[in-house]
């Protein structure tokens, strides 16, 4: 496995999590993805969820 930009090995992707979202939500994800040079919507969602979890954990 190749390390990601943070220098850690990426996790093995083995689970699917289908969900529905509004057009507006996906537009916001796509805008964030473009601004942060993330190539796929799935990767953008993974990164945004990871950021949210880090913030929630830090807040206790």
C-alpha cells in the first residue's frame, strides 16, 4: 500500500454504505471536492466524514 498525503497507509475499503442525499448536499460536496482537488465524490465524502469525526472526538 502507498501512503496517503498525510503519510499513513490508507485503510482497506471493504464495506459499502449506500445513502441518499439532496442535490444541494451533493453540490456542496462536489464544490468542496473541486476546491480540495479530490478526484472522486466517494473520496470527498470519506474525507469530510473523517474531518467531522476528528472534530467531534476533539470536542469530547
